[in-house]
C-alpha cells in the first residue's frame, strides 16, 4: 500500500497491519501514533529507532508468531504468508536438509528455550543451516541480542514490503526521529 493509504487508515487497521511486521503492541502503537509521515523513509527510520528498545519480553512475544525454519506457520493469515515468502529459499524437497534443520531447531530450542529465528529472506538453505550451527555456539546474552537483531531485520523488511512510495516518487532522506519510547525495555 502507498504511504498515503497507510497514513489514512483507521488506527485499528494501521495497528493490525504494523503488528504483522512484529507482534510488539507498544511498538506498533508508536509507529502508528507518529502518522502522518513525510516519506516512506521517515516511516522506516521511526520504526527502526523504536525497535531498538525491544526487550526480552517484546522479543519473546514476537517470536510466538514465528514458525520454525523449514516449517509452515501454525495458522493462516498475513504473517503466515509473509513467513512462507521469507522462507522460500529453504528447499523443502531436500530430505537431508529438512532433517538437519529439524535436528538443529531442536538443539537450539533445548539450548536457548525459544524458536530459532533468522532473517531467512534472501538466504539459501545452506546459509541458514550454517547460521543455525554457528549460533548454537553463542552464550545466552550474545544469542539474545542476535535474535533481537534478526527480529528487527524481519520487521523492517516486512514493513518495507507493506508500505511503499508511489512508483518513481522522489523520496527525501529520512529525518531524525525520536528516541525509542521510554519504559518499554523488558
């Protein structure tokens, strides 16, 4: 949808749209509350700055809406369609790869107590599997930050895919945005 359409959406519809990018309610509310945006770049910059304040509880809530790499989403809808597109590089027909991903996902979940999350868009199965293996070597704090960063990348890509500028529109550079909303670091 075009930025002008996003800016004109009723608040509830805009919130629902932004929450498909990352299910962090206060973040979605901060992104929606800053409308109207002067440019798509301003929207993206504001969303990214706000996402820097995601704490462990925010990340855990957002992770609950992500399927395991190599698996489909638990329910139908916009986030399921986005996940399927993002994981398009995962070769579902490669039985060896599927088994290795499943085993790696299980090891990761035992080790860190959460689903393995990686920005899969633009990555091959081999790249994802290598990242999974590498991230299993992280300590808890490092992996928590890597997971949050991967979630921010996914949210930014999803938002970029949802709200766009008109074709051939000149986009001004993003203007500085406010610091993340206070009190939201969990």
